[in-house]
C-alpha cells in the first residue's frame, strides 16, 4: 500500500480533471437553445422540414454556432491539459497571467461573479428563444415571459395544488403524531427551590456551579472556556433526581421543559426525529426569549443506544477498578491495558436497547445526538434562504443557553456518544442519602404534619432506615399518619412510625396460624439467627424479628447497619455466614439432628459469601482471583487437557475450599449456640408469644431487661427457663410424632 499523500494542485503536472457535468453543461445549454429556435421556425411554417429549419437557424443565428465552436475548443483545451503534461506546462508557462488575473479576486467574489455571469447567459439565451417564438426583439420578448407564464398558470396551478394537497396531508398526519410528551412550565409556574431538596447537599453544591455559569456565562467564556450544557443525574429510584431538575429551573427563573420518557416512542418511523427537531426549535425560542431554558429528560435510559456493540474500555475499566480503593489506578499503563483487555474479552458483546435503533425508534437517538452536539445552525428564513440567494453570508446564530438535564437509574444503558463531553459534560451520582441527609429529610417531612417525636427519636429513625430515599421517607411518614388517623388521632407517635416502617419493609402479614409444633420450629429457627446476630455481628444491629408469615417467608430477623460504612472486612463476612448457618446448626441441635427445608435460603447466602471470600476478595486460603483464573484459563492441570477440563478442575478446587470454610464456621456456630441454648429458647418463647418484636426487645431478652414490648426480666429466673425447656421437649416429641404438644406454652407475668 502506498503511503504517498494526494498531490497538491500546484504540484500536479496536468490539469485537474473536470466532471462530466462541468464539461457538458454549456454545450447542452447551447444545443437546447439551438433546437428550440429550429422548432420555433417549424412552428411558423408547417411546410418547412427539419433539415431546412436546421439550416435556416444556423444561417440566422451564426453567433450561436460560434459559441458552440468556442465551447468545443475550450473543452478540447481542458482535455489536452488533463491528459498531456507537456501541453499543460506550456500553457502555464506562457499564459499563467490569466490565472493570476482571475485569482486577484477572492474565492467568494469569484464564486459570486461566476454565478452572475451564468444567470446573464441564461437570461440572454431565454430572451433569444422568446423573441423567436413571439416574433419580437429579444429585449421586448423578455416582457412577454410573464404573459406566457400566466397562460400556463391553470395547468401549473392544478399540478401544484395536487402536490401541495398531498404534502399537507402527510404534514398534518406527522404533525399530529409528533404532539405530546413535552410539557413546558414557565418561571411563574415553578415554586420548587433547592431548599426543598433534602439530603443531597453535595450534589446541589455542584449543580449550583452549573447554574452560575448559565446565569453569567461571561465568567468562563471571557477566559476561553465554554459553559457546560449537559448534566446527567444517576442513582437509585426515589433519591430526588426529578426534584433536583425542577429546582434548577425554579432557582434560575428559566422555563422548565419536561420530556416524558415515552415521548420518542412512536409507531411510525421518522416521527421521533420530528419530535426531537420540534423540541429543540422550542428550546431555542425559549432560550432567546428568557435568556436560558432547562430541559429535563426523565428516565433517559428509554432513549436506548444504537444496538449490539462491543463494550467500551471505559465500562471495562469501571467494572475492573470499581473497588473501595479504586484498585488498578496504581498500575503502570501496560498493566492497566492488560487488565482492561481481559475484562473486555470476558464479555465480548452487549445488547443495546430497543432493537438497535434507540428507545425512540430508528434515527431518534441519532437526531438527539446531532441536536446536542452543539452545531450552530443559521436562524430564520431570511437569514438562511434570502441572504444565501443574494450571495450574502448568513449571520452567525446567537448563543442558546440551554441546560440539558437527564436522569436515569441505569446509566450503563445510555449510548456512549450521548455521554461524551460537549453533550453531557457532568455526571453526578444521586445516591442514598447519608444519615445526616436522612435526618434532614425526616425533619422536613415531619414539619408538614403533627407529631410527637423527639430529636433523639428522629435520629434513631434515621439510623434504622439506612437505605431510605426521600420517596421512601415521605411514604413512611404518610403511612404513619394514616395509622394515627385510623386510631382516632391526628398526631403521629413513635409507635405509628415503627409500625409503618415494618409494614413497608415486610408487607402485610398473611392471616394464617401455624400449628403449635411448626410455630415453635419457626421460632427456634429465627431465635438462632437472632442470638447469633446479637453475639457475633457487631457491624449490624437487629431491626426486628418476626414469625408472622409473609408472602415469601415464614419468619425473619432483619438487621441494619448502625453507621454509614463503605468497606467490609473478613471478620464481618464471617459473622454474616455464622448468622446464616445458625439456623442449620440450631435446628440440628434442638431437634435431635433433624432440620427443615427452610434453611435453603440461609445456605445459599452463606455459600455465596464464602465463594466471594475464597475466590475474589482474598479472604480465604488462597490469594489468586478465581474470576481472573477462569477468564485467562490459568491453573488447569495437565498440558493436553481441554478448556472444559481446566474449568472443571478450577470449580472443584474452589468448591472444596468453600466447603472446608463453611464446615469450620458451622462447627463454630454449633459451639456458640450450645453455650447459649437457654437464650435461644427464651427468644423463641418471646417470638411465640408476641410474634413480632423490635431489635430493642431482642436485646432486652438477651440481657434480662425491660424492652418496649417484651419484658426480658422473667427470663433470668431458672424456674421460667425450666418451664420453657419442658415445653421445648414436648414440642420435639410432637414434631417426631406429628401431633400436638402435650405441654402448653408457658406464660409469664411482667415484673
């Protein structure tokens, strides 16, 4: 393959070759004029033959034959200069002054001058033809042109009306289909401010900077920069992304345009493109009128992407280096490239949204990308059409102050071209609010209702709802208010909030009653979880324990993190596994080696955590990453064994290590429960008598204190523990014989 560049025009030995159109356009024009004149002669004298008319026209219009001859000679000169380098060199040597004279004019002036000359030639030939038809001089014949046009108007009008009618039909259909999905709110319509957005101060501080540039763009433009025009807000649902976008418009006093997620989803191809163009025409008008506009695309992932494509290196880097310490940033460039390439090879293709054409159909996403790319188009009909027709440059378009805000909880579904700088300049994660943010959100929503909660209770409420978003907090308080009104009160109490939280977390309990032996088995199962969680898991606090049957569970012990923590440790994961395995160890211990199928979910959780500890997190007996070994086919014993055999050996080796770890932790769980068997039975008794208790009640049973619902002091007396033990033995016999226990569950009076 040749690496030579295309030669410059000044370095060419021959003339640049003309196109077929440029070579024949004047000859065709002269020939058409000649034949029209011959036809006019035949029309005046029907007895005149074509050959006679041809000869007569050639005799009378000898100047036209001369022009044709000159054009033929000119084109022959151009052809020789294109084919013969010596001929072209002689021309440049002796007649270069012609080009120098022409190039004294600028390119733009030469273009306009050439266009004027072409129109003059066309008008002159038209006047000659009209003169021959109307038997007038060419100059006077030009004034007969409107008369000829007027006589032909009926036919032309009918044709134009038919064409325009069809066009209007299609335009009306597409105009009607392109309506809807876009709502415009003017400054006086928006009352939301940043003070109405709670728990996301770190994001609001960055957004304020964007709005500052929108209000005073000269602060950055005078230094050679540009105003960031696109923001992506991504994060879990309900964290306040839409509210933030609305508050931006409220703070700036600019119009707010809300684009519905399904606005670009249409039945007919091309309607989505029309909607995009119509939307941005509206945005440009609003931006000029009000000095700026905020447009918000909700659920931007509905825009989709452009189909099946290879994963980007950016997404691969994100997946590989998404560790708490951003692992990989300390690697050398070759090391980073190797790790990223391996991650890309693991998943070669990803499927795009909506059949490859974007969520809005074929071309919609491409049209949106074009509008967001910042191409400045001339504005106005006079500017775009009239000035161009007069040979004048269009005026530069104004600077449109359009702030594009998009929100999504699936940023990976967005097309990469949409996220590039220049379209989306800044991306902010709107995550779960911190504890301080949750406190502020609770205070904001509680201020709107009547309540009796203290600051300490609100602080505790924020602690026991670690992943509560603004939407969840609002819904919980509303549910608490409904409970209070149902009980004949208008003031929310702490009990209302806790019951509302339990209802939202667990859903309504099913109206079923366990038989006695199954109720006791479920209580022992959950009590083993509760005791183990209380004893070994310090990084989590028990939120509630219940044996009320739900839609997909018989009972549960729910825990919450007492603090916002972003890293996890081996001892914490081991504690999680101990809590999961406590059900299996406890059932076998309390039911003479028997266990129920209810431990399946616990074993799945324990095995999953142990698998990641052993193969991914460096918390097992080996250091290497199982994912990397499997991806790169490392560690397969035997040089001649196939890929499937190597993968099988890797899985077997990993499975053995996981089983050994789980067996060791199961033995440890059995030992802990054996040392605390009366605490397990005490907690099981509390669950059987109260069905659902809080974390504070669990602690009260463990320590023998008085809790909010359960009095744990009776569980300190040995006679009560003996009664619970006898009831348990009777429940075990009933379990083995499938009958009712012979001993009733003991009840204790509160001290």
